[in-house]
């Protein structure tokens, strides 16, 4: 029970940090606070964050739903958020909006998953 709850806490934190990162990065780049060679804009950084997000979604939200079949809303929210995050690669003009919305939606899915509770014992 505690491990699943921790996964939701880590998932919420990672998703919110991702949303903050993606919202502030264009502003920080345009103001010259970080250079184009910064590790924050490196594609590997994004891949690591997305990979962690996927792991947290699976182990805290999807696995819990498959085990308990209680409430599908967190699963649907997480999948919708993940789709928005992936879409930002295909729609670069709306990329910041899509990735911030997606990251926020994933964080909300983790919070909803925590609120539902009922982890099997």
C-alpha cells in the first residue's frame, strides 16, 4: 500500500516539475538565462522525464486499476495527459500549451488516484 502511494507522490511531483519546466523553459531561453547548450534543453533530459512519468503512470495508476477495477478516471486522465505530451512533438506551434496541459493532467491523475485510495492489502 505504501509503495503504491509513494509512486503516486513521485508521479505527481515529476509531472508537476515537468509542467513547470516546459512552461518556464521558453521564457528562460528568450531572456537568456540559460544557453542553448544547457542540459535542461537536451533531448535526453526530456526522454528521461517522459520515461519516469510512464513508469509512475503504469505502477501507480494502471496497475492499481487493473487490480481493483474501481475508478477509471485516473487512468483516462493519465492517458489523455500522455497523449497531449506526445502531441507537442507533432504540433510545435502549440507545443508549450500541450505539454504543460498534459503534464498537469497527469499530475491531477496521480492526485485523483491518491484520493481514491483503496489499495488492495
